[in-house]
C-alpha cells in the first residue's frame, strides 16, 4: 500500500505542499489528514485508496531516483571523470553512470 501522501498526489495529479496545503498527522494509529487547504475537494481515505496503483508506482520511482542521487558522484567529480576520459580515451564516466542505472533500475 502506498503512503497517503503519494495517494493524495496521485489523486490531485501534482506535487503537494504538505506543510501548508494539506497537513498529515500520525497520532500512533496511522497517518490521517489533519487539514485540507487545497482547492480540490477532499476525498475520504477509502476513496484515496483507489489511487493506490499509481501512488505505488510513483513512490517506487521516487525511491529509485533518491537512491540514484545518493549513488552518483558529485557533478564536480563527474566533470573530472569526463575530462580525464577525453584525455585518456577511457570510459570511466560512462561506466559510473551505467553502474548506477544498473544498480537502481526504473521498474
């Protein structure tokens, strides 16, 4: 089951500001909607559950992209790899990118 935040974003079809637009809270019994300030109508939790398929796919993709960001070298390091690849005729940068993409494939 996808998290409530991803279900809400799947329903609205856009990113949501969860600090002001829609406030979620967890009092120990699970996450619920504390305040809904979005212009669109609020759905019940049961209605939002119908968006679980898209929400799960979005949440999975977000996890892959987060893992890739953490695995990629800094841009400075990547530029350095590209420079030295050009000087030495190597493929260090391409190999690095290919490994990260292989380690964290989009599914």
